[in-house]
C-alpha cells in the first residue's frame, strides 16, 4: 500500500507543481478581478461534474464492482461490464452538456447570482467561458472510469501520470495566447477542454496496453449494471450534497466584492497541494485494498490497513497544516505576488489560506475513511452524514457572510469537514472498523505535538522578516520561502526524533532496504 501511495503521490505532486506554474501564469496575466472571477466560475462547473460523476459516486460504486467481476469472472467479463458502464456515463453527460450549452445564461444565474447585479460584463464573460469549458466534463469523467479500471487492477502509475497532462496542456494554451497576443482567458478555457481529450486518450492507450480497453457498447440493464445503478443512487445524492456545499461557497463568494472568487481560488490551490497529494493518493490506493478485504469479510485486515494509512496521513498532513498556517503570507507573496496580482490580493488570499488550512487534516482523513464505507457497498451512510454537513455549512456561511466576508466560505467548509470526520469515525467505531490501540493513539499525539512545535517556531522565524518580505524581489522571496520551508522540515524531523516517533536506525534501515530493492535485477 505504501508503494502504491508513493507512486500516486509522486505523480500527483508533479501534477500539482505544474498546476502551480499554471496558476502563477493566470495570476500574473489576469490578476484578481472581473476576468479571473468569470474564468474560475467557468472552470468550477465542469469540475463539479468531474468530482460528482468521475471521482465521486460513480467511481466509488464502479471500482469495487469491477474488481469483484474481474477476480470472479475474468478479464473479458470485466471489460464488458466497463464498456456498458462507459456507454451509460457518456450518454448521460453528453445530454447534460447539450442542455447546459443551450441554457447557459440560466445556469450562470444559479451558479453565480452575484454576477447578475451591477456588472453585466462579468456575467457575459462567465457565460462565454463556461460554454467553452463544459465539454471537458464528458471527457474527464470517461477518463476517470478508465482510470478506475486501471486502479482496480493495481495499475496506479498510468492513471496518475495521465492527469499531469491537464496542466501541461493548460500551460501550453497560456503560452500560445501570450506568444500570439490572444485572449489569455479564452485560450485557457479551450485548454481545459482539450486537456480532457488528451487525458482520455492517454488512459485508453494505457488500458489497451493491458488488454483492458473498454468501448462504447449497446446499453443493457444487466444484473451488474443494475447493481452499479443501485449503489450509485445514494452515492450520487451524497456526492451531490458535497458538491452542493461547494456550490453554496461559490454562490456566497459571488455576492462578495469583485476579486473574492479569485482570492479564494488561489488560496484553495495551495491548500489543495497536500490535500490532493495525500488525500487523493490515500483514497485511490486504499479503496481496491479495502474492497478485497471486505469481500473476504476480514475486518481485522481492514482496520490494519486504515491504521497504517492514518499514520502515513497524519505524519505528512499535520506538518503541512502547521506550515501553511505559519507562513501563509510568505507563500502567497512568493508564489503569486507579481504582475497584476498586487499586495492587497496577496493579503486577502493569505487570510483565506489560513481559514482553509483549519480543515486540511479533516479533508484528508475524510478521503481516507470514506473508502471503508464504499468497500462494503454502503453508500447510504455517507449520504446521511453529508446531509448534516450541508446544513451546517449553509448555516455557517450565512452566519459568517457579513462579519468575515471572503473568509466566511473557507472557514465554514473547514468546520463542516471537521464535523463530517467526527461523524464518520463514530459510525466506523460502532462497526468495529475504527479501533486504534493505545499505542497508535499515543503515536498520533506525538506527531501532533511535533507538528505544533514546528509550526510555532517557523511562525516566529517568519515574523522576523514579515515587515520587509513583500518588498523583496521575486527571486529573494522564493529563496526566503524556501528557507522557511527548509527550516520547518528540519525542525519537524528533529521533533519526530526527539519524541521517538521515528529513530535514526529505523530511517537508515528503510533507506538501505529501498536502495537494495532498486539495485536488485
């Protein structure tokens, strides 16, 4: 599991790094204003459907069924099932895309009601850009199904690597616009759709290499497809609730001053780095493993897998959280504080990052524990938990709207995620799937203490240069940020050693074993 986690995490890290480059270009060339706000709305709508159909309920229901059919009935039966599922998914999404293209102004009225008042140009830009990006959801959701097939077979590298192309195509589109003096926002919107085509093509090629390429087939309600639909139903409601949470945040943000959507986007992109690398990697690698254990009704093995995954997650997520909170202004200044993204934008985005970071551990652990429900075919319980989370998020958004302005949506999401995690753990504990031993809890407490101590000292170090940091030239700001991150890493390692979480002989042994495996023929 650790090897698969590192594989997916490494590719995701590369994708996030390239995504950072793409976001830096967007910030420098478009700033945080009307055009950027409209562009982000255009990306958010198809991305919402990607999470709903591609990475949400559909994938959670599809992967366990595909894995079971492959192990029980063989390769050909699994490919046939996948082909019928792909046909069903494509037909649904093509229909939604056509409806969306026709009724796009009404869609934007719902998604961004604040755009309809006082600034008609921003509304028209959002309609134009979203019509360009909407077809992306068809290709990326189809790509997610093929990626689910590969993951179910334990082939994690190809699926993780294909997603890197999203940012490669995006950067190329921006470069083309700059070189040819074209509209950057329009070129970037077309880049989003083109990247979906590229990702789908790459994953189909990878599936073909393994003799598992699906194809469009005549729709048929076979028993397997009926089970897929039955499992998807509650999951779609649950994932829909999650996406409705994000939609609420978006709607609230459009009612705030121009630029709020942009500040929240760039802050969220930094927060998504550890969330995407750790949360997505853990969820992706854990679901097939838990599905196999669930099929064997081996709860002890499921608990053991989740305990190990929890340890990996906390060991990396807690220092990331402490680090983001300690140096948020320096992060936003060094990465985005140039071009049209001015000092005021940096300050606002840094405040939003602080609010997002509050919920980072909960967001990562939710992605870790959700597969335990899906592996047992239970998509109803997450729905019920999500309904509570939705109500809480809506209430907090309304409560925070005036006093916290643009910081309200991220803080509301963070607090709702913490409650979501607590409810999930309570249910898993009742089902005997979450029973950490005293030793495990003690280790988690020591990891938390190490992260807190590191965060406090790193925040003190950042405070020594905070007054002059924004005035430094960009290379110096990047070097300064690197020095703060390096200091935090060293401090965290020392605290882990001092608290006995890790030992030098253990680390040396792991490195030697790893090097030995690499040298082996």
